[in-house]
C-alpha cells in the first residue's frame, strides 16, 4: 500500500457484488481494501456463490480482500475459516459486530454482540486462534449506548486485531443520527492497530478532514462509493485533496456498465430491480430538485432506463456533484438489504 490515506470499500449486501469490484477496476478507482458483504455463519452454512466469485476474482487483485463473517456459533466460525483458507487465497477475515437490521440482530449476531460482550470475546478468541491471516473487526460504538465501548477496545487490543473499521454510530441509531467521529479519535488514540473511520464520508476532502481531526489510519466508504465510485481514485491520487470533474457522460457510462453486468445473469425485470438500488444513490448528484431521482426509482422497463440515459447524454458536459444535493439527503436508508 502506498503513502496515501488508506481507503476501504465498505461491505454492502446486495451492492458490493463481484461485478461492482470489476467496474471499479475498469474505472481505475480501486480502494486499498475490499471487505466482502457478510457471509452468514451457522452450523450448516456454506460459502455462497458471490463470495466464491469474489475470492476467485481477487486472485488477480490489486487490493487486500477481507471476507466478512456474521454469526455467533464459535465452532461454525472455525469450520468456515478452515474451509475458506483451504480453498482460496485472500488476505484476512473481518468480523461483523455492527449489523443494525432487526431481523439479523434478533438472532444474537451482528450488532447484538455489542451488548453480549462475553460472546463477543469467545468469538474473538476462537477466530484469532483459527487463522494466521489478518483479522479485522467492523463494528458500531455500541448497541444503544457506548457503555461497553472501552471494554471492547481492550478486547481488540488483547486479541491482536489487525484493523478496526468503526462505523461511529450505535446500532439503534441505524443511519439517521450524525456520525460521532470522536469515537474514532478515541479508538485511534487507544489502539495499536490502524483504525478506519466509517459513516457518511462523501468525498475526498471530507475523508482528509476526518483523518486530520481523528488521526485515523484510513477511511471506509460505503454508499458514497456507489454514488460516486471515483472517490477512491480521488483519495488515493490527490493530496492536497482536489475533486475530479466527472461529467454526466462519465455517469452515463458508469450506469451502462452496471446495467451490462446485471443483464448477464438476470432477466430484464430482475436487472431493472437490482439497478434501482444503485440508481437511488447515483441520482443524488444529478439534479437538486430530485427529478432524476424520482424517475429513476420508478422505472420498470428498459425503455425508461434508455430515457434516463438519454437525459444524461443530452447534458453530457454537465458536471456531476461529488456530494449529494443537500435537499435529497445522503441516500435513502437501507431497508431490507443490510
Ligand atoms: C445496502 C447496504 C448493505 C450493507 N451491508 C453490510 C454488510 O453486509 N456488512 C456490514 O458490515 N455492513 C453493511 N452495511 C453498512 C456499511 O458497510 C457501512 O457501514 C454504512 O453504510 C455506513 O457507511 P457509509 O455512510 O459510507 O455508507 C450495509 C449498508 C448498506 C447501505
């Protein structure tokens, strides 16, 4: 890794599929680290096809690949890690201690582990012993408050975690509260390992500001990477931070790349449905009155997609915003996908 601010692509179930990483490569904007969307770990779980594809892709990788595991059963973690390591080459394991979706945390996994410190420690201990690869943790600052935050930092130190990715909100805050970056600063000051700030980082300038105020080692970017994939190239290539001029023509090309990939494996209807999950982020930088967003979230057929693309083509020299228009929000909250 170079001498720049380190950047990681956040895991996003349903979005950070292997094809998305291929598109990042095509656009010349790969991050330093990719954390896979979560692989659910339980006594009968197996390695799902998307994770397998990512593991195969990444044999030609120019980034470090961490496979994210989400579960509570210690024996299952050990089994899946051995299976992954026997079959594939990758850089490390990532543990999900932050998922805020009730259907997930009600099963005592993800964010729920932030209020069950004994189980969290059992997992850290077993996983640390099961792998000699790098071990990272992705977590929030707590479940409903920060009462265990300091204790968890001690465990992270004790079990020699290699990177902490900190989404600086509680589980109960989901995506609505503003991000409390001071927890990132606190973790960075306490831990030996690098700490990556996560949550609502929109562009390279903001990433560098957060680094300067928290002294974090890196940033992890989620939704902004879907909306504005060039963010990684901006962070890596420009110091002091400057924005690239991305035109509507570039955005049209980006949407077309996603569409081509989606059509390879899906029917038109299914591809349109999947594309909308990307468009609702991309639309936030197109027009401040939200017309593109309105139209994009309602498309049902290919001809409507063509209309959206021709809207961009007719304005091909317009400059795309690298932050969302304020009145459109950062993006709609994730619903069922996380
Ligand atoms: C659609 C969606 C799916 C997500 N899936 C995961 C996941 O599989 N594992 C995980 O740790 N976090 C997941 N997240 C959370 C992100 O990794 C990230 O922590 C969060 O979006 C905040 O970062 P951002 O503001 O840069 O998007 C998901 C988020 C979204 C929007």
